[in-house]
C-alpha cells in the first residue's frame, strides 16, 4: 500500500458496498478489500455459482433506499415505473386493493361498515 486513501473498507457485504458507494460519490478515495487478503474466501465458491436477481422490486417512492440510489448515481442503470394498482389474492381470486372511494364501496374485500369508513377516508384525503 504505497498510496494514500481517505477510507479503507474491510469486507464486501451489503453494508460495506453501500458505504463504499456513498463515500466514493462524495469524492473520497477508497480502498476496499476482503477480510485478510484480496482473494475471496474459498467457502464462497465460484463466482459463476451466484445469481443476480432481475425480478422487479417494490420500493417506497420517497424512502431512504431511493435517496441512496439517487445520491450514488446508480439510477442510470435502473428503470423506475409507477405501479398501476395493488392486488391481493383472497379466496382463490385476485382482487384490486381500493384506491378511491368508489372502488372501496364496490370492493369484495371489506364488509359494509369497513367500506363506508374506507370511502370516508378516501373522500377526506381527496379534499386535502
């Protein structure tokens, strides 16, 4: 190690990778290494034994994860899409979760009193 670094990160877990990304975006010079030596431990197996999950994931639009992704500038590698609706599987059928007062009154997911209360909440929220 003949160079100077601002930060040395030991380990390559999720926390260490997120920390590395945040610090490097802020312009710090980092040195990242496995615990011990630069080669992965043999018990991790071959890198071809791992799989990157490509399935879509739900994340809260204004959550901490979104802020970290935007700050680290990885958003150019991601695609965000608004969800058209939420659905639940109940009694062997797929039902849309109500998102307004009319849907609440028609929904088979709630009883009559719950429908009325839910519709009132949606109506109140729409007036804000």
